[in-house]
C-alpha cells in the first residue's frame, strides 16, 4: 500500500460515527453539564467548541469544549474573570471530579463505580468583551496575563478553512500518541502555518514537511492567534522546552519512516470487528504463560 | 542520598530509549523533576494486530531497579476502583511490588512493559468488553500482600510471615534465635536451612520493603 493510501486508511480508522458509543456518551454528558450550568447560571450562554466543531476529531482523543460565557455586564457568577472561573468550578465540583487546566475545567467522574473516568469534556468559563457577542475574555490561571481575548467562531473557522484538516488530524494523532505537551490549538495554528504553501502536496509530503520543519528549526517558530493577532502572546505555550520536545519527536519519527516505514509511526492498519477483537483479546490473555497477579494498594 | 540511576549513568537513558523504541515506538522517555517517565500510547498487540491502545505514564523510580516502576493510565479510560486494580489516586497496581523485585528480569523496563503492564491493560480491555478479569489476582490491600509474601515464604500465617520478613531483613541470622515458624524452638534446631535458602532468594532490601509495606497498608486498611 502506498503511503497516501495507508494514511487515508489511518484517518478512516480514526473516524467516530455519530452513532458510536463514544459520541453517544459524550452527548449524554454534554446534556447533563449544560443542564447543570443553565440551572445554576440561568443567563449563561452555552456554546460548543473543540475538535468536533473544528472537524479535527480523532478516535484516540475526542473532546468537546463547552463554553460557558456570560454577558459583558453580567456579574451573577462573579465580578472578575477569576471569580467566574471559580464559581463555575464550584458548581461543577458538586457533581464532577474537576481538573483545573489553564483556562478550562476538565470533567472526570466522581461516581464511586467509575471514579476518575474522563468525560472528554472541557468547560471554559468566560465573559463577552462587549454586546457584539463575538470576542470573549477567558481567565488564565498561569502565565503572565490573567486574561486572554479569544473568539470561538474565529478559531473554528480558521481551522475549518485551513485546507489541511487531514494533516491536522494525523499530526494530532501523532502528538496524542506520544503525549507531547503542547496545547492543541497552538499546535493546530503551527501546522496551518507550516503547511501554508504546501496545500497541494500529498498527505505524506505534508506530514514529512511539518516534521522536517520541527526537526530543523533551532528556535521555536512564532504563531499568531487569529482571534487576537498581536495581542495574545503564544510564545509561552510554544517555548524552547516544548519546541525541543516536538523537535526530538519529529526527528525520531522521520528516522522511523526512513528505516522502517510509515507503519512504525501509526501502526499496522488492519481493521478488526468488535466481536473479533474480543475473541482475539481472550486468545491473547489465554496465551500469557505466567500472568502477573494484579493487586490494589490502599490509597 | 543515592544518585538517581539516570544521573549516575546517563548512557542508561539512551539505552532505555533504544530498548523501548522498537516494540513501543509511541512511548517517549521524559525526564521530569529528576524522575524518568515513559509516556505515550501503549498498544496491546497480538499476532501482529493492534487490538487496543492505552495512554500510559510509567515512572521509573530513582532507585530503580531496587524499586518498582509505577504505572498510570492517563487517558481517563480505566476507573480508579479496586476491582480494576487502580487505587483512588489513579495509581495502577499491576503486581505486588516485592513479587516483581524477586523476578530475575526486574532490572529490565522492557520486561516490566511486556509483563505486568501488558497483562494489566489486556485485562482492562476484556473487562471493558464485559468479561471478568482474565487472570488470577491478589486480594486488595494488606490481605493481598500476605498472599504474595506467604507464597514466597511458604506459609499463610500473617504473624509467621512478619517474623520471617524480620529475620530476612537482617544482615546476619543467628542460630540461637527463636525460629520464625512459631514453634518456640531455636532456629538452629528448626527451620534454619529453610531460612538460609530464603536468604539466598530474598535480598534484605526486599524483605525490608515488604515489612515497610505491611506497616503502611496495615495502617491504612
């Protein structure tokens, strides 16, 4: 199979159909979270973002961003952005195990039977800048600035219209599988920038180009937030340490392709039905000669 | 204080990267706060097919291989519950640590990945699919420790297990000491040979760790 056909098959395996268990569960949790936020903050406006909205969803890492935005003059959740972030966090914490991120609140299960399970939902509290309901300020609990100006529609459109969605999805998969620590949106901006002149190229050529750029540039490349060009300083997100991590992973990936081919990057691409998969898992377990005995220490 | 293994011999880091890269190309070696982690996607492969994947973090302690790596499933798939062998802090317990420390392959991270980590995640996939845990397992908490240590020592009596571990954690054992079996006889007239054999099998640091763990889990139980 040539590399582009292989990559297309990888992309295909990363699709999540609307009727998939994962997306059904996501919709159920979304409805619960939205109802909770509406109940506690009647005037809050709920919007959806994340990979599904942008068209960059992959099976290995599917997320939904729920924006909980307040009008510019609404102080019901607090006067400052920090207050709003805190109020929304407190409300969510009654029902969920909340993991605070830089601007978002990640939701995990608090239920004793599913404790710690990820709901794949980030709630992002914020406040509209003015009556136009476009730009929004969100709180940042780390970094120099406490607030960040953003615009959901601009972000979604910027990625959707990039013309390189397939490359973004495959590079996201590469990033996720290697647990590379770079904010997804900044990574998408970087990929879009690096592929600006490479849109007609094949998918394999696009990916190789991005990895070559990551490998060869000694200094982090700068990216601009389309929602606030010149305003939001993303250099802290794409700092030297992050760049070095990306660069090293890119070097290793290019070497792997050179020596062993694309399968070393995204794995063998053989479809296994759910039924077959369970049978094969059982066979794999039966083939373990001396399995280790799991235990559980008291927490 | 002991120098972390990766600082004492930096070439070991490169060797670890090389060892892991082939079978687990998505696992990256990350040094964070002086600790070495393997982080990324772990595939469950069987007959050349990737049947499942988990995002994991394996922390290789600074006193490795005298201590066991810790495993976390970081993708949020496996709940932090006892019957999935994950404690309330999200730390997986794929094996009683001292059982692994007695394994001749304990100093190979790759063997830890191929053994305890793979078995643990393979079992998680089957449980997710509705099957029971496919392997036998240890009871939770201190009872599981007694099971494991008892099998190693050849006894099931908790008091006896503790006494054996106390003797095995000492550098020298004297024949006039009371036998740990609880008979009241002197060791030289009772189980001295067995204790000597166990001494060959169980290093003092492992016995000390086992005693320490019994103390910790006993308090928390």
